[in-house]
């Protein structure tokens, strides 16, 4: 144990880390927003849709959940540009992450939707709620409340997984770490620094999701009980 | 207790024996055995590769064969990879490394380097129709590179301000990015370009200009000064008689630069 820690690169390179972390945040917030939308729609189709729609959605979900994210990213980045559609690394990364996030969200939201009892739907019917009102207020919101912990975990996992978009030259946090590491040969220290930054981001995200949960789920906020 | 002591004594004796072997001069050992073991990576054409009969060939292989012949020794090829070139020397698996090994200060701490026998050029390559001829022409362009390589460092420092550098993790990913059309201009080692052209001739890749020349040296185990001197003598002699230049011409179609020719 004669290793000499040397964090002096931080003095000069910290703006790189900040810009990398900022890109990571942008990539993941976009992917979470669109991925959640895709997943919610797909989940509704999987539960209530006609078999004609259910099959392709099921195929999409299984395809994505059973192939590596890195391969999906390469297919979007290299595959699409081979076909003539040239997208930047950041755009490709968001597309791949949305597609990936969508599949996982589908399964999580499906579990939530299926937990809504039939009696609830009948009650909504009796009260004269329209179909859209029923889906929004009686199905989706309570469903989301039930699976919210799983959902926010998945969001944080996506943030951590976004590190592999450095492979297609998106200059996010991990790519910055690789740059600095290859300049300074201080790999141990550099990766300690990014680990701390990722940890801080995770804590920040979890806090954010908790706050969003408070706003979204009025019932829980007021009664402080699980659904 | 007695048993442990005996075992310990044996171990000490064995260690003394081993260190004696290590102290013998490598050049003497090589001459005694009549063969020289040279580590070459055959995955780096045209430095090291295999021909149609699966025999080792390439600039490094021919250099090694020439060296062995001139020293009156039999050449024995030791297969290696980029990462295991230096360990091959350190652990005594090979007497020399002739495997597109460029000099770095970090490496010089653990092995000795001979004079340069060839060069590795880093270049800017692009599609035929792209009009770039010097660094300044890259202004406003997107240029691919491989993270952490010497050409990445050079472009980062010396490239024009308006150039967008896109960094990939390795040569393969960068090549894929070029072939699939993500980038039209990229920096790489000279030898990569013909391989890409072979994979997809439709992209019409060509070398635009040379970024830098790196001296390639023969690696010798640290402290084997007589062997090192012998190798250096051989290199200078073969630069003088033009044989190393002929090899460079054969594989790259160009003469050795002054960096090699004007060595003392």
C-alpha cells in the first residue's frame, strides 16, 4: 500500500466534469420523460388493447428487455446512419434510452394497472366518468402510486446506465472521466471522483422523485398511508 | 518445527539458485542456445500479420528475420498481443520485442529501448471527396478520433478552434463510425486506413496528411546492456546499408523519415 493519491487534476479539469454531469442529467431527464410516456401507453395497450395491438407491444417489450442496452445503442447509432439517417451521438443516445426505458416502464406500469380492481372501474362507470377520466383518475394515477418506488428505481438505474453512451462518443460524465484518465493516468482518482458525482446525482434524483410523488399523489400526502 | 526449518532452507537454496540464473548475461544465453526468441503481434498489419499460408510476415517479422540472420541465430517467433508485449520481456518469454512498439517514458521505466528501426505515422484520413490538406482545414469540421491516443492529444491541443472532435473508445468503433457514415474525417494510425478501405471500398477512404511520426524501437529487457548494444549496432548498420529502408518501401511505399535515418 504505497499508492499516493493525487487529485490535483480537479483544479484544472473540474469544468469538464460539470459539463459531463450536465449532459448526463439532460440525457436522462429527456429519456425518462419520453420513456415514461411510451411505457405508459404501451402498458395500457398490453392490459386493455385489442390482441392486434397487444402482440406487437409484447414483442417490443420482450425484445428490448432481452438484449443488452449497449447493443441497442450501437444499432441506433451505427445502424441508422448506415441506412442514411445520420443522427448525432446525443440524439442516438436519447432514442436508444427512450426505447429501453419504454420497455421496462411498460412492465412496471402494467403491474400497477392490473392491480386496479374491477370494482373501481365499475364504480367509475356508475359515477358517469368518461373513459378518459376513468383511465386518468381511476386507473393511471393510483396504478402509478402503487408502483412508484419501482418506477423511480428504474429511473435512477437508467441514469446510471447512461454511462455507456460514452461508447458512441456522447461526452457525458463517464466519457469525461475517460478523457481525463487518459490524459493524467490517474484512473483510480478519476473514477473515485465520478463515482461520487454519480452517487450525488442518484441522491438528487431520488429526492426529486420523492418530491414529485408528494405533488402527484394527494391522497398519500394527506393520509400518509400506502394505497 | 524442524520440518519447517528444512523446507525454509530448501526454499532459500532454491531462490539463490534462481537468482544466479537470472544474473547470467542474456546475449551469452542467446548465443549458447543458437536461437533468438522475438515477440511479435501478428494482429497489426502490415507490421505483423500472416500470409495466405498462415506464415508470419510483415515489416516487424522481416526485420526480426533479418536481425536473426545477421547475428547468425535461428529466429523463433513468440506470439504476443499489444498488452502482453512488455510482460513477455519482463518474464523472459522473449529475448526481444519487435512489435510496432513506440517509445514512451512510462515504458522506458520497465524495459530498454533500442534505436528506432521504423516509424508509425498518425494521419488524418477522409473520404476522397473531402478537401482537407492541413490542420487548419479541419476548422468547422467533425473529426473522429480514438480517446486517449497520441492523435487525440495532438488534435485536442493543436486542432483549430472550430473543429468538433468526436472521441470513440477504440479503433474498431472509430472505423465503424467512419464506415457507417457518422464521420467523414478521422485521425488514426496509417496502417488502419488500407484495412478500412478493404472492408468498404465504396467509402473511398484515403490519407489526407500526416499528423506525426513515432519512432518504433526494439524492446530489450531492462539492464541487458550487451544485448542492447548489439541490437543498436545492427540497426545503425542496416539503416546505413539501406535494408531497413527497403523494408519500409516494401510495406508502406515511402522512405524512412529523417527521424530514423539521422539517428546517431
